[in-house]
């Protein structure tokens, strides 16, 4: 059975499911195997500004 995952920044998340067969959860229920895609800070800041502009205009 596939494990549902909403963490689109994890390298193991594909089509909202974890591609790993087994995972471990920490005390908060977060996946211990999660590896985040590195996004440069400047790029992340730019994307945040763009999204805030979209959401704040509504």
C-alpha cells in the first residue's frame, strides 16, 4: 500500500505518494526519511513575493 504524501518539496514524493516502501515517523508525525529539494534563498524569496502579490490582489 502506497503512503500518501503532501510534501511536494521532498525528493521521494511523486504524484502525492511516497515512493519509498517503508518510512519512519518522528514524534511530531513527520517523515524521518524526507530530503528537501534545495531552493536558493533568493529564488525562494522571489517566488514568495510573486505569490503574495497574487493572493493579496484578490
